[in-house]
């Protein structure tokens, strides 16, 4: 039954990507009759029509658009589960690591390299889906460990404090707070802790801003378009040294909490503790 449902989700996403039942059948190497049967069974189960057919091809209905994120999540979950099972049967214990904020994507890579240097080749899945609720993903065992700045309440997760992230206010030209009109502020989604501290430094009425979800994209946008924004110190160090970015005078640093979450009853607990030790070393040397 699970395999049949996974096939239905896969078929649904293939139709959306290909724009037709025929194209999905070709991509999945099955008959068009099989594609139609899978979608009919899925629509009957959900009680809604997922697609609209017209002269321009097949497109998602409103219900289909609402269903797509769930289908994508189910496929990601299945990939995690099936990949873990294969690895376990081969005598390997894979670890699934994630980070809530894009600023910590490089940390995941660094700790993977650190562990390989310590232990040899270690199987990993590094998750970069920042729309995923990382606390929930760990609690539901979709991830073994996640780096977050805010800890969800009531989940029973173990929490390890890591060195905080230092955020510095930088601009494409020399600036001093309080002495001149401020340029466009590039605001990143760093959570409520960051938002509260930011309001102290830059009252909302004093700034025009654009919100971006990815730190590296935001920094590139700043350098190409101009403006200012709070970014991790490690991410701006090279540009500050080269003089292509400037630290805003009179602007305090913002310290962003950094924590590792995991389930204390995880069967891979010993490996998780090694990851935490690697995170402490990697973060401490950054």
C-alpha cells in the first residue's frame, strides 16, 4: 500500500513537471493507462480533482496546487527512509543533518569534512530545505540532528548550545548610523530573536527594506544592487578586507543563538554526539 501511494505522489509530480499525462508516462516509463489509474485513485482518496485539462495542456487545479507541497514532502520522506534502509542493510549508518537557516549550510559541509577526517568516509544526507520545520523534522525522525536558533517547546528534544553567530551590519559604501539617510536594508529571515534585536538598532520607520530568505543570495544582491544588511561575520570578512564592503559605523553586532537538536533515544546517538563535538570544533574555529 505504501509503495502504491508513493507511486501516486511520484506520478502526480511528474504530470505537473511534464505538463501532460502522456509526458509523465514517458518520463516514468509506464503506460498512460497506469498514470491515469494512479491519479484517479489519488483523487478518489482525496475527494478532489488535482488537474485541469485544456487546449494548452494539463495543469494543476487549485486543490492540486495546495496538494503539491505535501506530495513533495512525502517524496523527500520516502527518499530518506528508503535510503537509510539500503545503507543499513549494507552495514552503514547514515546520518541526516539539517540547518534551519541558510547561514549554517557551510557548517554542515564543514562538519561532514571534519568527521571524514576523524573517522574516514561517513554516509551523510545534508538537508538544505529551509522551509522545513527543523524541530518537527527531528521529532518525527526525518532528520537525526538539526542546527537551529530557536528551540521548539514540548518536543522532548535534546539541546546542545553551540557558539553563537556574529552578525555585522555592512554596506556597499561607508556609512554611519544616525548621521545620514539610510539606503535599502536587506532583511534576512533569521527568526524572532534577530527581529527583536534589529528593532533596537534600526527602528522600522527608519528603513526601507526587502526581505530575502537566503543569506548568500542576500549578500550577492547587496553587492550588485547596493544597500546594507546584517550578515554573518565569516561571510563578509573577505569583502571587508578587500574594501568592496564597509562595516557601518556605530552599528552594534547582533548575536544569533546557535543550537543543535536531536532525539536522545536515537539509535545513532553515539554518531550524533560525534557530530555535536565536530560542530563545537568547527564553530569554535570559525
